[in-house]
């Protein structure tokens, strides 16, 4: 469903749309560019979310690794006695 709205657009953007529309209407070109920009923004948000998730998981893994290493050292020192 299409809906007509009013937006203010910079002249440089209008010029770019005119140069790159390739026979399509400016509205079609604007919609194409907006879809691409929305996807890009969504991918960036997912990247940030993934980075935060893996950073938190990395901290937990480091703590577990340190605990395992300490337990291993303790076990080895018992074997040496």
C-alpha cells in the first residue's frame, strides 16, 4: 500500500535521485534507496547486538577458563606431593 507524505529533501539529494533513477520515477528511486538504508541500519543493529552478546560470553568463558586452570594447578600440585 502506498501513501503520500510530505518530506523536505536537500537539493543535492534530489539532484542525485535525478541522475540515478534510470528511467524510473523519483518516488521509486527514493523507495529503493530507503529500503537499502533500512536494511543496512538493521544489519548494523544486529552486528552491535552480536558483538555485545559475544563480548559477554567471552567474559564468562575467561572466568571459567581461569577457574579450570586454577583447579588443574591444584590437582597437579597434589600429584607432585
